[in-house]
C-alpha cells in the first residue's frame, strides 16, 4: 500500500472513530470537526487528504504554513486553515493574512498584535484562547483563574473570540482538563472547544469537544520540523 492510500485509510478510520464517539456521547452526527494536523508534512503529502474531502487543517508554524498552503488553497479554495501552535508577535501579520482560525491566543501581547493587524488588513480570523489547564511552566496558555479576564480583554480589543483550546499534560488523565475547559467556555458564552488529539479525542468528544486535532493517526509519524 502506498503512502497516499495509507493516509486516506487513516483519515477514514479517524472519521469513523469520531462518528462512533459522537454516537456514544449521544451527540448528533457531524457535531465534531476534524482538524487534520499537517505540521511538518509537505504539500504533496497533504494533497491526498484534500482529494479525499478533508478541508480543515492545523499547522504549528507560520513560516512553514506559508511555504505550502497558498498553492494548495488555489486548488482547494474552500479549505479552512487553523494555527494551533504558539504565535510570536512578529509573525502576527503573516498569521492574520494566512489563517482562518487562530487557536493559540495565549497572552496580552499576542492579542494586541493580532487586533492591530486585523484592523490594518481588514481581515478578521476567528480566534480561540489557549488555556494552560495543567499550569505547566513550559507550556503556552492563560492560567484558568485568569481566563475570564483575558477573554474579556480580547473581546474589548475587537477580537472574534469563538472558543477555547487546551493541551492537557501528557502524564495526566485528560478528562478533568477537558471538563475544566468546558466550564470556562460555558460561563463565558463560548461554543467552540478545541480539545483532544490522536491519543484522547474520544474522551474529548464525550466531554463536549467541537474540534479535535489529529495528525499522527492520519499522516503517520512526522519528519523533523522545518526551521521557523
């Protein structure tokens, strides 16, 4: 079996597992959007999944995404591109121009830079606030106890905050982290929850995820990332 067939089979298997998890949770079919994480994979690797109908993708690095997605978008203008990795303020201009959704709004400096660029460009990608549910020092995200104030400040800047994102600690049960994210979203009137990856997306769906970010189960192991 060639690599393209393996990817398409992986994509179909993940979509079937998502549908089964929706059913188990008593949620309607199609309630959960698959964000296919294509970071470190080149355009030729990604194209078979586009040909198979996948339209929502996630990338970690702005510079890497700039090198492959404009050409792919020319062929697939209905695709939706999410930035799911940390954003540096000096990349805000490129991020606003390229991405449809920015999931990693994680500090005031980034919120301000994005607001200024959106005004300058007249382009307004939807935004998610990243919550550091595990309070991990090495991980990006707003602390849960600061989330409400930060969401309010982002809204005051004019950002279109539609939801929240989190990445639970790898060595902990993810369920309490997903439940915490759901509660923060509920009290702030947010409906989008980007939570769950290849190893735990079924749990995330049971706890209300609207978007799951899956890469390895579709594309296989990743090559080394390109330099930013």
